[in-house]
C-alpha cells in the first residue's frame, strides 16, 4: 500500500535521513582501544535531537560499521559535529595506525513509500499495490501481475 504517512511505522521508517559507514580497523587490539570512545559516542548519538535508530554491522575480518537513521539531514549533520564523533574521526584517520580504510554515505528518504498491516496509518489492511512505482522515464508504472 502506497503511503506518505509513516506515523505508525517503526522509527526507521519515519526517518528522513540515513547514514551508513564502515571502517576497516588495522588489527583486533585497535578495536579494544576504540571501545570506550565508541560507547561515549553512541551515548551522545542516542541523546541527540533528531536521532531515530541505529544498528552496527560486522564484516570479516576487521570491518565494523554503523547504519543510523535521523529525522532529517540537518540532525544527521549536527551529530557529525559533536565532540565525541570528531574525536573518533580524528583518531581513525591518523595515518593507518588505527584504520586502513573507511567510507561514509548519506541518504535522504523520499516522502513516498509503502506500508502494510499494523504499520499502516490509514488502516490495518494488508494488501498489494496495483501498479509498480513509475521509473524516471515513465508517467505510470506497469500493472503488478500476481
């Protein structure tokens, strides 16, 4: 069901901006040195106005990443300016002693989306859409065939 009302959906669905980042650490000991500052940064993140939700992922052998959702892009960018975040970024990018690679991507949510069941603000219906969302080169999407 297409919608613009995500008021009954989880925090991730209500977010307007998403951050995804990953860091490949130099060795396992670096992760132990990272822990105290990382936990302080996460504490700050959870207290930030505009924070919605986050999760952490691990990729073998030494990559640790974060996916975080914010109400809007400004809230996400305000977090990047916090003292703990800046300290951690300086520590990570100080040559290759602590980290050997990293990336950050910032995404914005389209106002349109889909919801079903208990997460549907317009009612509890579960259902399929009748047409696919139109691509950039289409005026309307093709019918969904079941």
